[in-house]
């Protein structure tokens, strides 16, 4: 009798096919099959992925603004904000440098690009122009500060939106409480509405994933994939090693179960794998990480900042891409030259989120800045960039999520009881 009552009161498990992660995986498989079997038709499905990403991007900048402003006001003073920001920036610089070095070491050991010079003319696809990329430290710093309040949102300049949000939050703190509280409540209500907006868009995530994957496979074809398969597989292997060894080591230091956390954000990982865009899950992570134990203030400040300053996947891609070009075109780079290029990449990798075109455009700017590597090789790498960008975006998302948790723990912004409650609910 008691067993019957217990079973009746237990919540019914959601059907497996209703799980968003499962739907995205199925969409990826179907997209791959359509791309291989019907390449001409698949190349036209790019519009499905583009529509999904456009819808997501409409909410990214406003959500970042709202989360940061609310976080600043909730913190109540800049000492707390300053501590979180300082710790986060130190963490970003250290881990980004490790990622760049990790990519250089792996590229040298694996010998990527050696013996592949015959494939340099295989791709006729022209890479995007790198003219908009920051070419100097002063230009990069200037680009952080907006010249137009609305323009920063319209262009999707996350760094500029962060600056606006911090100043706006500071302005609210200077208001009298009677004036500030109604504005704060209004911002919270608008933030909730934007999260619901994202939930509705996520219903079409599998369709967007299907279109994006079908286009990538159908438009590139097997010839490009076969000619550069060693580079692609090597990159994926290095990325996995970085996540397990480097990020896993960081997690162990701060008592974070890496694989348990990856399971916690598995839906977001599947979405990124399908869309090859880290922006597609930023709104979901802003909502989800507080349920893992991080304070909303730390998540709202650290996570969006990490999207500009903590691009681990981009750093590894740039390091390995540089060595691929050097090997493929027989350009010798000694240890001191590689260190010099690493210093350049420490600057240019920070511009990936502020330049239209993302990681590849910034990589192109880095190649041009070296002055010794052939620009012709960019067309070859651009042919498989779509496939490598999947691993780049996934690593960026995992790295930024872990950075947020680590920063929250260091700054006392992490609540173990919230994590314990979430774990119990997941197991129920």
C-alpha cells in the first residue's frame, strides 16, 4: 500500500525524446546525414542556423546589461565588486596564457601541417577581412569604451555593454533608496521577461542545429575534410586534453567535480556543439550557474566578462593555427620567435569577442601581425574552421563556466547548500 502511494506521488520522469540535449544530438546526426547525402540541398539550410543564432543574439546584450546592473546594485558597494573583478581578471590572464602555451607545445609535438603543403590550394573559400581587428594595445583599450549607448547594443559589443552596465549600476547606487528600489524591481522584472524570451527561442534550437550542421557538412564536402583531417582530429584531441588536464586540475584544486559539472551543463554543451556558437548558451548559463551555488552577482559580472577575456578554446586554436601555417609553408620558428608570437596572441585573443567574425578574424589579424607567416594559408584553415569552431566554442563555454565557479569560491560568493539542493533535485 505504501509503495503504491509512494509511486503515485513520485513525479513522472520526462520522456527522453523531450529532453533538449537529446533533441539537439538527433538534429546533429540528421544534419550530418543530409549534408553527406544531399550536399547541394544542405548548403541552403544555413538559413535555419542563422535564424536561430540571430534570435539568440537579440537577447545577449540586453541580458548582459541587466545581469551586471542588477549584480552591481545587489552587491551594494564597489569593494565587493572590485574584489570579484580583480580575482576574475587575474584568473583569466593566467589560464589564457596556459591555454596559449598548451597549444604551442601540442602543435610542436604533433607536427601539425608538416607534409601538407600540397593542400594549400585546395580551398577556394576566401576568409573574412581582418581589417576591423585591433592592431595595437591602444586601439584595443579605446574599443572597450562606447561612443554611443544604443550603438554598443546594436553592434553586440559585449565589452562596451559591460562598461555601460558598470557605470549605470554605479549611478543607481548613488541614487536615494526611495528612487533606486523601483528601478531595481523594474530591471529584475525585465530580466525575468528576457529569460522567458530565451526559453521560447530554445524550442527551435534543434531546428537551428540541424540547419547549421547540414550546411557545414554539405558546403565543405569530403575533400577539404580529408586533406586536413589530421589537423582537425589533433585539435579536438588537444582540446579534450586541456579540459581534462588543465581545467580538471583547476577543478580539483577548488573541490569541483569536473565530470559532474559537465553533466550539469550537458544541454548547453550539446547546443554549442550543434551551433558552434558560445553566445547561444550565455543567457541559459546566466540563469543556470546560480543554481549551482554561485551568487547571481558573481555570475552576472564574471561570465559575460569571460566571454571577452577568457577564451581558452580560441587561444588553443590560435597557437595551433600559427604552427600549422609555419609547418605547411616551411617557415622556421625558433623558441624565441614562438614566445614573441605568444605575446602578440595574448593581446589579440582578447579581441575575439569584439570583432565581427570571431576567432578566425582575430587569428587572421595575428597572422598579419607576425610579419613572417603567409596570408595565403588562411584560406586553407578557413575551409575547416566551421568544424574546429565547434570545439573552440565548447571549450570557451566550459572554461568560462569553471572560471565563474572558481572566482565565486575564492571571493566567498559560493553557497554549498544551494549546490547540495540542486544535486538532490537532479537525483530525484
